[in-house]
C-alpha cells in the first residue's frame, strides 16, 4: 500500500466524524491533508479544531499562520495562537514546548530587548526536560551576540514534512 492509498483510506475513515465535529477526527483529517501536501485544507481543519480549544491544534494553526502554510502569513495571529496554546489545558507537554519554541522564534524576529528576554524565558521553559534539540541550540546561540539561521522544523513530523518550511534544513528555494 502506498502512502497516497493509506492516507486516502484515513480520509474515508475520519472525514465523516470530522464533519460531525469530533475533535480527534478533525485533527486526523488535518494531519492527513498535510501528509498529502494539501496545506490549504490541512490549515482549514487545524483552524476548526483550534477554535474548539485544542492546544495542539492551536500550535499547528499558529505554525501555519507563522509560515504561510496553506493560509496567508499572519505573524500577529500566529503569536495569539501560540500564546493560547501555551496556556491551554487541553495540550500535551510536547505541544506546549513546540508552541513555546515557535513563539520564541516569532519574538526574536521583532528584534527588541523585551522580545529577546521573553524569547529567552520561553526557550528555557521549552528545554527544561532536555528533549528539544532545536530549542536548546537556539537558547545557546542567544548567549552569543549573533544568531545564525533559526531552525523552524516541526520536530514530531517525518523529516520530509518537518523540514519543508525550514530555512536551515528545508528545500533550496526556501533558503
């Protein structure tokens, strides 16, 4: 069975439940569309789940907004989504760390002293259990005056998908 066949099978399995409002099904449909490369539909489903308060979906929605994946790029809305994800009661610790990292990346883009301090605190929280290599590397580079390119890979995805929008590890045209 090819990836395409498997993912189309998942869509048939979960889409009906997703349309009826099942949050798990909605998240599965969004993830399936992302794997299939239909980022517009993936973003639409992430938004629907995020609107129901799912913190992990808020992180995914924020990432879509931050990088313009399937939607128009909107860093202010991405920042709101990441902040909502961080305080959400319905999020995994893994998702919370991911939201902290990507919010820190957004804040570093503002280039103000207060944003840099806030980013530092977020990165320290994200790396507290020492399982987030990108956050640890970025935290270490903040110690020096010069920040090189910042990795924006999705850490829990397969490399082909995780690196798609990353300036450090992504395709040549994204650099």
